[in-house]
């Protein structure tokens, strides 16, 4: 037998049509030398290096063969037919979620027993369909520098994916929640809060838990659902060879750089030391049959967080108050003696817990209080375990099972500014468990079936070690020694079952199947369930100090003196307790936590036909039906308005409405089922030239139905309605803690309840909300057109990618305050003019009608209000002076001072929020991508994206609530999205330096070869444009507070003139995004003070009463982002199969700052100033691997 070895650089062409979420497929054609098909050829598939085939098929009449449900590993393929030489292809790589479409295999005629061996390590053009997808290979996972060893850092290396520092990472301009992420076929997202889907996973995956992963960014095939984009992680599998590794990574601040602003401000680097230690082992239990892989990794972060507290001086601890009188003389007074009382025993014990040494004189008043600074532990301890088995029972049956476990304990010194222990009282504890089990069954050579089931159990608890006892206390003047944070958290469990089948019929590959997913969230909080009391001297306390008792004291000092008396004397001023229900019949239960059990289910079926019309043309057509059940609470512990006339808007705006229990178990679903979710998927892949499959043109269109924050958005909507939790307050207390605290009784419980009842309980905060009864599932239309070409040993692709998201979730308030075109607005404008007239005459802004001043006019609307509208009140005058007509109207209503003037349609609620499908978005992008897989010691991927993302809603909040600035002018909402990224260039690569034994530059000296050999470089380069930002006034000129945050400023400049003053400016005071000429030198603001003449160079102005700003939202763009990460690796070969690998990784290698600027308010004294960076400081990470 002759054995010939050939190396062919472009044997395979990778196409996309994966119907199991983490398995792949392999297809090809067998031909003779004339190009005619060879039917009935035997095609065997082996695990790489294996001797027994795991699958075997016969080629069809057209010479085609196909393997489905393949684990994403390396395979060997053999093709044989009587009268022809046997062809063997080694190391075919099947990627997760993709189809490897082989170039035609040509068998040569031979009567001898001959074998041709071909090595195929390089992937070619994608010729199976139009899906836009890329696999981050095992080489990239192992060799590229990745901070904290998190594979999520690799996702944004792909074209169309990125973060502009303003928001979470997104794909092709879509909302982050539109991405579905899985590992071994099981969803691993936080399905309660999906807004940061690509930046956080509860399982906290690490590099050695991932073999590789595929990112599908557009036109994902019909077999994939729950999102418009897919990230498919795959755990490593054991092979026929035993492999293992032990490793240690370290990151510390000794060698890392400081932040740019820390350097500017003279602040030192905080302490940090992080270690990651682990090991993995994988191989055969029974060769060609049973395999295993295991991994364990320990993550240990040790650092400290600086804390500052306010404490009492030594004299103040004894109840002695010190102050400077109006003459500047230092005075002291024993407040306890003046009150004729002894210190309270309870508060004396609390005060005794305070540190006695003041070490920060810039905190406190210096006489009675001072500052105490210390470092608090801020550690993080994590353990990750991975176990996987693969069992090839026969060529027809294969089993696979995966188990992932991780525990994460994270100190939270940021939870509350109280406590003096160096160990924080609050911690975040998570312990997730994932199981995935797969059975692949091949009943016939043309039919393959994969059954997969699994779950991901993901609790997230915020716990406290503080024992508050029967009550909590809020203390005046000082930082309490007791941390009053109360436990809260959630457990989100995701269960998945899916069946995917593939049937070969002639030139057609028909995939079909179904998936079921169930999400449950157990959410709880114990906020204020125990009574909380505030110490202070109430108005009714006869022992409250007066100015007569403390000669010459100023008003602020008198307030502080009473605070000290309340603290040392233990006087109570108020108390509050929150009560919750535990069932629909329980009423309010003392000490019961607020607990909800949310449920969401998803069911989908699909069919997809891949029709190989001929060797150069493939057409795909598929259809997916996606159904999400309405979100519900297990026990129907939710209140929703009772629908009136089948009209949700009328229901919310009617003052006479009622609230009642809602949910599936109460027989009143939150909204109706949406059955009509059919998503087509079509594509074409055409090789136009007879160039051995080196060029392909692809185009596709698809519709997907993603999870747009279903649970969290609907949770927020139902939780807005008061009635199932209630706070009871007691005020004007005069008792002392030592004598016992007064009990707080639960309020009366009533359901159904009216809007009027809720309004009477809490007028200032009463709001209503409900989902539209006909709420629909959002969907995304995607399309793409591109050309791929084999070039320079890799694949170059240019493509246009577009999408349009339709019926996205958006909740907004229909009860907009009414000031435009009203008599009130006319009176308001006149009052403001009166004030300016008075200021010109007297120097004081006074809106009251003054007949002695020419031009001052009467104000009949204000005159009809109680006390004439309180025009002498400082708050009222301030709002009139700043032109905030809507803000003033709201103040009148919330204080019951509006009289006959009606500002709201629903007078029994201020917010009437409807969850709707009122949002759409679109994205258009040019993407150029070059990929060269690892060959000859070099791997490279580089891509450039030029794109625009526009929408009528930001879509970056988990609640999906975005109020309109003006319901009558919806067009102003349409603008660049917060995650708009106009330009991005990214590259990553690996280069094995050509020195040493076996390399081009070797020397005839073992010692020198050992020293100069084994080196490699890898890294990332990212350059992209800045994030969009707005120039705002944020004034309540047309709408009230909470609805006017996006009210922009007004300008008289055109676009070219604006470009001249908005840009990056480095000044002696630091970086700015606005020219100094556009900033008031006296105040630092972007607009002159109200009533004052504009300053020279002023470009921005506040809108007037009843008006909105003229600038578009997010029309400006911040500074560009540039960062380079680099890794230097050195391999020390110990034996043929053992080696050590040392690596040093630099993140932001040059320590170059890329600055970030958010929205800018022209009324801020820091207008235009940049105070943060988009890039992190340079961080250095060391790693050491032992591999065998």
C-alpha cells in the first residue's frame, strides 16, 4: 500500500446551518476524476486519531454525504469505493452551531489498495447559507490575553459587536437583551435582568470551561430562538489522548498603572492582589468510546475599599455642644444638663462603638464631629467546577453530559455608608448549578435526531451579617455603627428541553424540531419589614432646644445642637414599617418579606430546508414559530387596573378606576396570549466562479422573536400599583429609645381598591401601571448581503448588514401634565416677566403683580389659587425664574395648592404608565472582516464596521420605562441610540516567533535554541469612535420632573458652527468636550444665569416656558477609543509531551487614556468637563501553565 501525505490549505468551506444549539454538521460530495458523482461510496467519520468510526454513511445519487449532531471537536474522515483509491482527511474541525461544508472529494481510479491522506486545518468560505457567524477558536481562547480569564471579553472582538462605554455590549445595534447565550445547549443568562446580557453571566464562565464558541450576529437559522443573535459556548471534551494542565494567574497593583484621573489628582493606587489557580484533565476512559473532561478553578481577589465616616468628638460624646456665636466666640453647652436628662442607655452603647480618633479634618464641623477614614475588606472568592462525559455507545447512539458549578462570594462595602468594622456586613452570594444531557440517535443513514435537556439554577443573594434585633435606627450627625441593609435577592431557574432532527432527502437537507424553555424567578426583599425609627427632636418635643438657651447661636448650629441632644438623649421623632402580603387572603403580615414568584415559558417549532440546487448554488428556506406565555406571578400577587371598555388608556386616565388581583391563578392574565409569531428564514449562497469554491456571494433575510426583558419589565409594571405592600409611619414622637419604641400597627388591607384610596394614602407618589392587554412579542427583521473570498491564506468578506426591530417594549406615562396652550401658561409667562421687571427695578426677582412698575400685569390664574399661588415662596419663585411651568404645576398639585386649576387628566394619579409595543429601531452597517485561522505559526482576525443605529427609545433600562417628553410630539424621540457606534476597527492575532528548534531561524546549539525558541506574541487592537451624548437643559418647562431628563438645550448655531465648538479640548483644568468660549468663565455653566445677559461666546440656552430644546438627543459624539492589549508567551519544552508556559499580559499596553463623556447639562457648573475614562488603566496579568 502506498501512503501519500498531502497538505492542502483550503480543503473545507464552512457554512452555517446548525440546528442543535451547540453541535455542528458536516457535509460534502464524492466525485470521480471526470466530475461525475459517485453514489454508494462509504464515508466514515472518526474522532481525531481514532480507529473506530463513530458514524458511517453512504453517498447519495448526487454523491452527497451528511453528518449531523456532531460535537464541536476535530474529526478524521475516510471515503472509499471499490475501484478507487481511499481518501483520508485528517483534523476536520466542526465548530459549534455551524455546518462544515467540504469541498468536493475527488477519488482517483486505482486497482491497487492505496490511501491518500490530507491534512485540513484551515477553514474556507461559508457556502451553506447566509447566516453571519464566526467561531472564536480554541487557539484564540487559549492564546489571546483575556482579563480575569473571562471568555466574555472575546465576544466584542467580532464585527458589529461592541460597547461605546455608555451602555452594555450590543450586537448590530440591537438591544442587549435580544441576544440568546447558551453553553452546551442550555441558556445561561440572567433571565430576570437581561439588559447586560453580553457582559454578565451568573455562571461566571472562565477560559478553561470553554473549548470555543460561535457568535451568530445576523440571520441565525430557524433552529435557534429566544433571540435575534446567538452566542453558543461549548465545554471541552475529552479525546483519545490524555491531556491536562495546571495553572496559576496573578494580577496585582504593584506592577499595574494608576488611573489617569488618580494621577492628575495625586491619588495613589489602592491595594489589590488577585490569584486564579486551577487545573484540568481530560482523556479517554475507553478509547473511541467513553471520554471525560474535568476542570477546577479558584478565583481569589484580595483588595480593600477606602471608607469615610462621620464620628463625634470627645466632648460631643458627653453631650457637650460647641459652637461659635454670632460674634465669633467659641461657646460650649452641656445639652443634657440644659434638658435635665441623663444619657440614653441605648444610644450611649451605640456611641461607644464609634472610633475615638478623628483622622479626617475635612469631614464634619471640626467642633462636634469629624471624619474617620479606614480601609474595608473588598474581597471576592469564587470556585468553578466543570465535569463532562461523552459516550459513543455505537455508530447510532451517543450520550453527552455536562455539569457546571460555581460559587461566588463577593464583599459589598458599597452597600451602605455605615459600620466601622474592616469586614463588611453585606456580601453577595451566588451558587449556580448547570446540567446538560444530550442523546444523539442516528436511526438511518439519512435521519439524525438529537434530544437535549438541562437546567441552569442561578440564585443571587445579598445577605447581611448584621443582627438588627427588633428595630433599626437612623442616627443624626454621625455614621451609624450598625449597618441597616436588609437581605434581598432572587433565584432565577431556567429549564430547557429540545429535540432537533435532520433528514436527508436527495439534494435537500431538512431540519426540524422543537424547543421548550421555562424560566422561574423567586424574588424577595426585606426592606423595612422590621420597624425603623429616626432619632431627632420633633416639633412636639418640649425639650427641644431654642436659641434662648444657647446665646448667639446661628440657626444651622441650633439644628445641629438639637440633633446632638436627640442622639445622646435617645429621642425619637418618627418611625416607619413596611408590611407585605403572603397570599391573596393573608392581609398585611408583620415582618413578612416582599416575595414574588414570576414565571415565563417559551415553546417553539421550526422546519428548515437546505436545498443544494447544484454544486455552486445553495438555497435555504425555513420557518420558526415562537410562543411566549404571558408573564405571570405564581400566586397572582399582583394588582392591575380593571379594564374599562376594553381600552387601557381610558382605564388608566379614569379617576374612578379600581385595582384588583391579576395573574393566571386568579383567572385574570396580565395580558393576552400572542400566538401569531411566525419567523421566516431564507437565504442564498452562490459560488459565481469556477474557482474551486474560493468565492461565494450570500444574501439572507430572517425574522426573530427575542425576549425583550419580559419578566423584569412586567414586574416593574405590576409593582407600580400600590396595595400589596404598604408603609405605615408614625410621626411627631417625643419618647426615648431607652423607654421602649412604640409599636407600628399594620394598615387595613383591601382589594379591590380604588385609585382614590391609593391617592389618599400617598398623593405625592401614587402611580398606576399596566401592560397593554394586547401586548405583542417584539420581533426583529434582519437582512444581509455579502461576498467572501479566499485571500492571503484566509477569508476576506465584505457585507452589508441591516435590521429593523419592531414592537419593542416601551412603557410610558399617559397622564402628562397639561400646561401647553393653557391660561396657566400665559399667566406663568406674565409672572416671569413681572419678576424680570421687578429685578430691573429693585434687583430682586419678584413675580407678584406690582401696579407701580410699568409693564407688570395682573395674574388672574394665580390669584384663583390658594394664597395667590404662594408667589412669595422661594421654591415657587425659583421655578418661575427658571421657566419651569410644568415643574411648578406639579408642585401645586402634590401639595394640594392647585385650587380650580386642573393639571392632570387623572386627578387620582400622577403617573399612569402603559407597557406597550411603541418602539422601533433600525440599524445599517458595512462590515469588512478578514479571518486567517492558525497556520504556519500565525493567526489573524481583523474587521472594520461603519454603522448607524437609530430608535425612538433608548432601550437601555431593565424596566423598559421611558416617559415621553411630550406625548403630542413623538417625533422628537427618534434619535441615535445610546449604543450607537459609528466606526470600529478591531484586530486580534497570534504569532509564534520564528526562532528556535523547528523554526526558520534555528541555530545549531541546543542551549541557544532553548532560550530563543518557544516565544509567541498575541494581542488585541481596538479603535472606535466615541459614544453619543446630548447637551441638555433638563428643565421642567413642558413636562414635570421625571419626564424632562431628555429636554435638550436650544441653540442658534448651525451644524458647522456646532462642530467648531464641540470636540476634544485638553486644557490646564483637564479635558473638555466643549470649547472654553462656550462656557461661562464666572460659573462654569453653559448658559448664563436666568435674567442675566448672555456671556460672550454663549452657544446654548435654556428653552422657555412651555417649550423644549431645539437640539436633537445624542447628536454629539465623544472622544475616540483606542486600546491595545498584548501578551508575551514563552514555552519551555520539558519532554515531548510536557511543557511549561509562562505568559505576561498587558491590558491597555501603552496606558493611553480614552476619555468618556456622558450627557451634559448646560446648567451644571462642570458643563463640558470630562471626569472619567472609557479605557481602564494599564493592568498586567501573569500566568503560568503546566501542560501535558
